C-alpha cells in the first residue's frame, strides 16, 4: 500500500506547529505497519536543506495562469527520517526562509498542489491514496476528480485531515485563472460563502475527512468558522483520529536535549536536575512549584489571559511562572513587563527554542494550556510522557486526553477560558504540589500512559484499506 502525504510542514524539516509534528511522525509509524508512506512538501530555504544530502529525481513545468514555472523534486537522502520525504522546489515561489506569512500565499499553495499532481501523473508513480493535510493542500481532491490534466487520478482515493479549521485559505474568484481546465459544471465544489474555499472544497471532494481528535470533530459541527453546516452534511465520511506523539523523539530516558535523562525509577531526581537548571537560568525559586506555558502567544491558545493569570498567581508568592512562546506583540509586551515586578519567581523567553521546550517538559511541575481552540494538542501528551502534570481547558483533544484528578484521573481541568477558572485550577495544583506523596505518585502514573502513534497508525491503516476496497 503506497500512501503519499502532502503537507506544507514536516518536522524536523520545517515547523510552525503541531501539523509538522504529525506529518513528521505518522508516516514513520505507518511504515512500521508495512505501509509505504512518503511525504511531499515545499522546499524550504533553511538550515535543514542547506545541510541535508538531497537527490534530484524529477523536473517539470506547471502553468500558473499565464506564468510558466519550472519545478523539481529532490529526495532527502540524509539524514534518515524513517520515511521518504520529497521536497518540491519552485524557484522564487516555494524556496523561502519561512513557511507562511507572504503576500502570495494563494499562488504558493496552488503552485505546490499543481506541481505535486503533475509529478505524480507524469512519472506515473500513482499512489494508492493521497493524504492531504490542511487547507494548503485541500484543493487536491477537487483537482484529482475534475481537472482535465489529472484524469488518471479519478479513481485514486483522497483523504483530507483537518488540523485546524480556523484557517481555510479563502481565495477570491480572480484566482480561478490559476487552476488548470476543469469541468465548470462542478465549480460549486470550490465555493463556500461566495469565494473559493480550499478547506470547504476538500471537505466536499475528499473520499474521507478526518480531524486530529474525536472531540474536535464533534465541536466542528457546532463551531467551525463558518463550515459547521457543511461538516454536518458530510458527517458520514467524517471521523476523528486522535494524534499520537513520536515516542522515540519524546523520551526522557534518551532525549539528548534535556539536562538530565531519567525514567520511571529515577523520575524525581531526574526532574529535579532539570528544574534546577531552569531555575538557575531564569532566576526562579526552586522551592516553589513551577508553572510553564509553551506555545504560540495567540488568542486560540488563551495566551491573552496569561498576563493577568500570572499577576494573580504571583501576588500570592506561592509559585513560579515561566512563559516560552511568541505571537501577538501586545501580549509579548505585557508578559515581558512583569519580569521586573516579579523578579525571582517569573520570567519569559519570547521566541521559540526547541531545546528549551524539552528541558521545560522535563523540569517544570505543571503545564498551562488554557486553550480556546485545541484540535488535538500535542503539548499535553509530551508533558505526560515526561511526568509533567497538565492543567487544561476541556476542549478538543485536551478533553480526549486529560482526565481530572477529581474524577480519578491525572490532570487538572477547567471548563472556561477565563482568568478565574485558570487561577482556581492553579490553586488546586499548588495544593497537590504541597502533598508531595500524591504529587509524585501522579508523576509516575502519567509516564505510563501510551500516547504513541501505534494506535492512530492502525486506525489510518483501517481507513486506507476501506477506501481502497471502494475503488
């Protein structure tokens, strides 16, 4: 069974968020099941591609309106990622330092999708299934079914996985000229709310639609940034498959990024060494519980609540707070402004640092995730793997993966993205921390929870097999 994943992100090649972690791990676990899973993604101009050994295996041309673009496919020879990754290079279009954030996002995503399909058809290396991830690749199911140049792909099943329905890639109809000739009677499959909506089109045209957690799929039918009715109407082909984590990368016993490695038998001493490094490095009080936030400082993550939450917590002088992330400038400034007032129990790192994030997972006492929207969430799974107790809002995948200690579980949960709710949860966490016997027992308990990709990879294998039987 040959599966081609199409995505704009893939860890460790290019990453903005959880999409990269998923696409960088799922194919590896699928290959362990005997599936030949490969990834095609845009060629980024970054440190990874500058140092990697690449092999050019194909070149071709695409038409983007009146423009003709040359493209090439370069396979990654080394480092070995555990699965094949093909980088699609279009000079001056895809070879950018950043993944997103450009004025020509529409042109870039359409060019990528056209080149992927041209490569597949031209080389006649037609996979059994094309698996598309998020809106940047969500026009592929429509193009496979209705665009003239890709007639050979009519009976190839397609899957669309929605990692975050807030981003849909809407385009005005003047971009229609970028698409190759297609059956105009099917133009309604591109439309949603009087514009071209790639994510909506993918939902309509893909043979199967998945999301990254069962609860998120339920939530999308009630709140999906305008796509609720569409998802309800397509409900029969929609399912939620909970993401996993790459347990070979996220393993406190072997993780090369942490200060001190540890396992179940020495979790207390191992985590203490990592906490000591954090407290020394950020001038925090090692005797107090350490609450950390890791992620984008945006409204979806509830990051705008963090300045007031931090004030409320720190004024009681019972805890430390450490924030790692970047995002809304105003939120960044508010968080940084607290450093002087609460020197010795509070600090920030504005930006992203992969190594530091691993150390925080290995040394902080509680992880804050007051998310308004969290389709799956991987941070809470990383936290559990490292013995870090998560404090989460019951939404999306957080509800699927964290059970409150009051319900016989192992985390601390709240229902609303409100300062009061989060602060109440933090006070419960302080009480738990002061009961060190119970706190350490939960640490060991959560390290046993299996959130590897094994189960999810098997679910996708079942989905793939059922689609192939329908061909």
